[in-house]
């Protein structure tokens, strides 16, 4: 059975818990070790999830205790942990975004190519059934893609009383909503359409500029909201926000039809067929979804897919090449927001 080690146990959001429950449900692997910045956090995590694991004092100690590593740490640490795991011959599931720069992304991809292990980036929306069904419809019927309109966000940070977190510090997170939610939208659009954008224009704003901290009110360094306009695979328009926006929604139009996907408590998928040589026909059709699911099901699907990849079976998880593509677009988006110009990755 594959031995799993976890680096990072989560803080403001329970991402490590979601991954843990996913692997426990998927089976086929045993969680054997954990390393976190503080051992007390590791112990609390293990006790909360009733895990009998080795509490490691370093990442190096953890790598000696496992065959595969799940990295759930803040963005700025991904690069070092990823390269260390891959160079040690360990399989790797790395939380998104892969890194904070195009240079780092290229180096992680190079490490994955020379490594003995399997590597995947944790873009979990690939494992939502409606997303996979939309991908099948678009790639089989739509032909050339005209437009993609997408949005995604949350509301937890709309409260100005929420204190400073690592996601609000540029050196630790890269950006705010742009890296957190924008990375998901960029990967999901690529996964659904099979196409990649080559130019980006970005604007981003911070609407709650100061947050409480141990030192009083402190300046927030990252964006609350961002808007992306993209070219190269038709036109794309993405809006993300951490201060008041709902679950992922995607609208795609192409020469063979139009589709609208909405996730959330009641997911829906509708399609309006179009003759590639003519106009739209009939009425918009609601597509029956296979069954009700939650984010826990997506993480279970991701865990099973990762284990498939480890075992040499076909897998649909985001590759290091996919992760590098997203990181390069995010870096270009930051340049665009600073320059006010259209930028290329």
C-alpha cells in the first residue's frame, strides 16, 4: 500500500483536511507521516482526524517515511517542497498554484521530468462531475471556441474584522483572489476546452485595504478582486473576488453551441445546440447530472486519480505542464495590472 506524507495541515482553510478525507475515502493508500511548521499543529491535525502518523521535525524526515507527498502549505513554499520531493523520487500532489513565478514553474516541471515519481497539481474542479460532463460536450460538439465567460469567489473575507492572513501578504501568496480563485478558473477553462490563452489583460483592486493584526491595523498587499480579459483561444473574460462572489460559473460559446455551468448547492448544466454552418436550433436544454455531490466527492475523485497516476494508470489530474501554463498566465496578469497593457506569458 502506498505510504502518504502530508506537508502542511492548513490554517485559515481546511484544505489539508479535504485532501485527507479524500484519500481515506479512496483507500489504496495509508497516511504515515506529517510535517508542519509547528509540531503542535501536526498533533492537533492527527488527533482531530484520528490518524496514527509520525509527527516529523523536518521535511527531510517526512520524505524518509513515505512514497508520496501531499503539499498543502502557503504558496511561497510550494517550489522548495516540490523540488525536494521530486528529487527524492517521491510522487507528488502539490496544491495550486504550482509556484509563484514562471521561472520556478519551469524548474518544477524540469524536476518532474527527470524524477522517478508521478506529479500532479491540485486543481480539484477537474473532478466535479458537471465540469467533466461539460468538457465532454464541448470537446465533442463545439469545434472552435468563441468566448468563455467565468466567475468564482467567496465571501469569508468580506468582513473587515477578519485579521491578516498569509494570503494578504504578496511575498507569501503572489496575489489574492487572482492566485486563489483565478488559478482555478484558468485551469478549469483549459481542462474543458483543451485550449490555452496566449495574451492577458488584468485589473485588480483591494477594497479592504487594512486588516487587524497583532501590530494593529496592517496594510493588505494583495487584491480582493480581479478581472481578466484573455486572447488566443477565442476571447475569455474571468472575474474573481474574495469579498462577495458565488461558486464557479462558466459560460462557453463556440461554432457548435453554447453551454452554461453553475456549481454550488444546486449545480446545473444547460446546452443550446448550434449548427456549425448556421444558427441556434430548438431551445436551451437542461442536462441531467449523474448524481448529487459535494466538494468532498471532488477531493475523493482527485485522490483516486492521483493514486492511478502513481500506479501508472491513465489520470486526468493537472500535469506540471498544466501548472506551468497557469503560473505563466498569472505572472503575465500581474505584469498587466502594473503596466496597464496587454501582456504575453
